[in-house]
C-alpha cells in the first residue's frame, strides 16, 4: 500500500487562506448579529450571498493551489498544462 505524501502549500497562500477564513468568520458573525437584531430579510440574504461568494472564491484559490503546488510539484510542464485547464474551467463558470 502506497503512503500519501503531504505537500504543504506555500506560506504566502497559507497566510492568504487564513486571512480569508477570518474575514468569512467575521461575515458569518455579522449575519448572526443581524438575525438577533431582527434586521430586514433582504439585508440578511444579501450578506449570505456575499458569504457564499467569499467561500466560492476561497474554494477556487485552494483548488488551484492544490492543482499547481500539490499535484504538479516542480514539474513546470504539468504546471503549465494545469494552468491552461484551470483557465478554461474559470471561463466556463
């Protein structure tokens, strides 16, 4: 049975992911406060949509990082091919 090799993401991406997670956490806490204060439902829905967009953006960043850094490693040929595939997938969204 093969062991899975864990390849950590770069420190810069890790810091960006952690920063974004803290922002999302703040957004969620804000919505909790809005609900507690009986804010307008439209405002709550708008904030939830913003949270959804933030999570989707973070998910894209992590998926791209996984593809580039974890799957490809140092093989630039594979990395270039993955970059082209990711560009196509982003355009298709």
